[in-house]
C-alpha cells in the first residue's frame, strides 16, 4: 500500500487511538506559535485537523494540505463545527513532492506536522516553502524526533489484519536546518518535547521555528 492509502485507512481511527506522538506535537505547535502573529497559513500535513482548528480563530485564510483525502474530510468537518466566519479554509489533497500550486509569497506561516518523515528528499520541499512565504514569514516544523527514529519508532496503526507501518525516512536535526538555511530561512528556535515532561528520557517531538530572511 502507498502512504496515501495507509493514511486513508488510518483516518477511521486516527483521532480515537492512543497516540502520544500526535498529542505531543499538538502541544509543540501551540507553544512555538502562540507568540507569533499569523493571518495566512499554509498547513502541510493537516491530517484530521488537530492543528487546523487551533489556527482557525487566528487566521484569515488557511490552506490545509494533506496526501489523504479521507484525513482532510475529517479536518473539514472539525473546522466547520468550530466555525469562524472570518476565516476562509480550503482543503487540498496533494503530494508536496510535486510542484506546488498553492500560491507564492502569500503566506506568513507555513506549518509541517508529522509529515516530513514521509518525505525522502527535504531540499526540494524547503525550496517550495521559501517561495510560498512572504518575507519575514515563519516556518514551523513539528516532527517525530530523530532520536525516536534511531530507536525504531515509526508511524503505525493496527487493523483487523495486523499492524501497518507507514514508510518513513530518517532525517537528522542538521538535515532540517541545512535544507532551510539553503533557501534563506533562518533558525529561530529549537525545542524538544518529552513524554510527561520527563527530560531524562528520549525526546519524542522536535519543534523548529524558522523565519524567511
């Protein structure tokens, strides 16, 4: 099965399964972006909308992108249920390894949520980010921490036929930083998030905040 098919299948249980990675990344995005003013958001890896509903009260426009149409359908339901007449939300099923058609230079925030682990080559994606952002705009990256990847943690879920593991690629912290800097994005913040805030263990989520120079 493809990554798209896996997430389509996962969508039926994604919100109800225990998932510490999903839940801790929700904490990360709120902590890193709470001080940031944003109005036009390109959200990549929108999934079932856990972050979309948080963006909606602050934004005038959100373009929520995901590879899975089934995940996006659930995100749309959540945003419509919350309701914010001042925010226009568009939901776009797309493969971000292909050329983007979401608009250039119109976003003050681009957000990645637990998505880049499924992308083999970072540099072309960060090149598109740099084109999408306004000068001074911010890029947020929230990903499964590389340390967890080194220990074998991957995106996975259970089905009646057994465990399904989604294809993933290991990226080091320096890989994210180098790809961003190569395209004119300066690193502002590095944060690591731990299960139950027990910092003696291995961090679960890596949070990065960049700004377009």
